[in-house]
């Protein structure tokens, strides 16, 4: 099974890249900024950098996902990264979830139901996610994506009205591109900050990034072992 991990920040991916001894394939996505690390059938693709910082957000994630699909033809895309979550839902710093649904929480388009439905997204997630979560004993949750690290009251309203639990900046954009190409996508998300903790999000995120990224490494090792031990499935 050819697996392509799409990861926004190097800090989120490097424990995992180092664990597997993956090597960078220089200029694979040139002239795009995306960067490829590879070991056999296992691939990690980073968005790359701009303004001396890792590219985050929906635009970079969409470009990376389309380039990955066109140039690598993966059987499965896995978006691994950090997220915000709610302690009122039982979330804790460093807890790792598999995303079993995804949508946007900051696209407010008035009009008929069709525009509203399109704006929320609610794209399909890989049908094997549930079985994998059961096999590994990982909790599942709905990923909601927006373009900002902070959360405005109108974001919270949409998240809560739609059963959102994990807040990120890339998931639904990646799933949107995957939906156009019928590419299976799954999410592995580790909590860096609690949106209802009362602590500033950036401060909490920065403090917990290393811990959450190590939790991602441990979860992803189990996920890969499980995936490669089962027959190839592409739905
Ligand atoms: N990534 C990590 N924490 C996040 C949050 N609170 N919102 C969006 N993306 C995040």
C-alpha cells in the first residue's frame, strides 16, 4: 500500500521521519515548495516554507494534496498533525484521535441550502477508519477546519451546531481535494491546545507542540504497522 502522509509543520513530522530513517527526495515537487521524504512505500510530504515559517492553512494544504495525488498516485492519504480540542468533550493535551468526519467551520455563505452545504464541506473520510480505530483502540472525532488558529464566537457556533470536536487548519482542504479525485483520506490528530481552557491558544500550542508531535509519532507507528499488515484497500 502506497501511503502519503501530508503534514503542515516539520516539527509535527520530524519525530516520525527520523524514526523511519526517511530521506528527502530533493526538488521532487519543484517549483512548488512541498518537500518529499521517502522510505519504500511510505511517503511524508510537507507543505514547505514561506517567510521562514512552515506553510500552514488550507491553500498550502490544497496545493500539496493535488501535487501529491498527481505525482505519487497514493493508495491512501493520511493527514497527520496537531489540533485544538475541547476539554468539555474529554480531550487532553497529547491525546491522539482518528478523524471520522471533516468539515469547514469558518465559511459562512448565505443563500440556499446548496451553498451552505458546499461551504461546510463534510467530505468523505476513508471507510477503513472505523476498523483501524477499533483495532488500535484510538478514539474517533469530527475534524473541523478553518483558516485561523484562534476561534471566533461564530466559529464555535458552527463547530458546536455540527458536532465538531477537533479544530485544525488543513483537514477539510485536504479532504476536498481527495474528494475530487476519489482518493481515500484519513486523519491522525494530536491535541496541542484546549479551546475551552481559558489559556491563550498560541501560548498553549507552542508549549505543547513537542509533546503532541511525539504522541503523533507513536500513534503513526502503530497505524503503519496495522495498515501494511492488512490487504490493500482503495475505497
Ligand atoms: N492546530 C493546533 N491547534 C489548533 C487550533 N486551536 N486551531 C487550529 N489549528 C490548530
